[in-house]
C-alpha cells in the first residue's frame, strides 16, 4: 500500500492539472495544504510505524527473519520478471508496449 498512499500524498504537487480538475471533495484544503496530502501523510506515517514496529516488537509482526525477507524479495523480483517477460512478448508479437499504460493512465 506504500505506492498508492505515496501517490495520493504527492498527487496535488506532481499532477497539478489533474488535481485542479478533480471534484471539489478531492480539492479541499486546510489552509494551503490539500486534505488528500494531509490524510496521505498521516496514513504513510502509520504504515511506516507498522513496518518498524514489526521489527522492534516481534509480537506485532510475528517476527521478521531472513527467510521472510528473502520470500518478500523473491515476490518483488518475480513480479518484475513477469512484467518484463509480458512486455517483451507483447512488443514482439503485437508491437504494443505495455509500459505506455503507466504513462497514459494516471496512477491515482
């Protein structure tokens, strides 16, 4: 959830044109600070604390060890491998770069 929360937090600053054209609820501000940035910052802080707490207090996260970290790293690497193999296949057989999806559709 770090990626969407970070995107939500930075959205008003990185995509100003989309933010200005969003609904009134999304554009709400407390002073100069967009509410979406405030909520995103609080959520991101909480999520970071939960990760840190799982290392500091094993009862919270069930204990973190090298095996669990290697499994997590394997999931990330396998996801990247699947993406790039799919991209290569689509480029070779259909001439479509699936990476364009992330450039033409806003991530938020």
